[in-house]
C-alpha cells in the first residue's frame, strides 16, 4: 500500500490501463471515459495535488466525458446505414459456381467460402436452369446453411 502513496501518478496510470482493458471487453465507450478521468487524476497527482483533489479531478473529468463526449461519439457511430452482419450481409453478394447448382443443390464460393447452394427459378422461364461451374451468380437469400442464388445476367461489353 505504501507504493501507491509514494507513486500516486503511476497508480492512476495503472487504473487507467485496467479500465482500458475493460473497455476493450465491453466496447461501450463508458470505461473509456473513466480512462480519461484516471489520466486526469494521474496528471493532478504528478502536479502534487492532494489525494482528495486527485479524486475530484478524476470524477469531474469522467463526468464531463460521460455527459458530453460519449453522446457525441455514440451519435457519430450510429449515424448512417447500419452494418449488416451474418447471413444478411451475404444477400446481394456475387458468387462463383464451384459445382453445378440446380433447384435441389450444388456448391458456390461466396467471399472465399464454399457454401451449399440451390438456384431460384428465373421470372421469365419459371424454372431454374442449372448453373455450371465457373458461372457468375448472385446471392438472393440465405435459407439455413444454403445460399439461394440466381444466375448473373451477362454485362454488356463496353468498347
């Protein structure tokens, strides 16, 4: 305990590191604001302020960061389009046929991963012609662990 009283600035830095570790685990920007307060407390300790003042500085800075900075950061992070993850992120992605895909099965490669797949009937034909290996396709939906794909129309050549 005497080490803490002899080196209060380092003790505050150690607290800041511990809080930073909690922030990495939570990713909620709450502990990060406390890290700012602990760093301010460390600064006060380095300037020779009494312990009570160090604590008041840490609490004041943490409160200010929680009340002002965190809402701004959260608003900025949640602005714009939501980030799609999992199966939702695959819809609309290009796929390459690895093994012939029919309405009953086949294999495609999506983003470097091999997926079981089945084709969806085309609106103009009503049935799903088989997709042959090497053909381009596009993911229409995900049904469990199966990608439902449609044939990719050929793009016109630009001269």
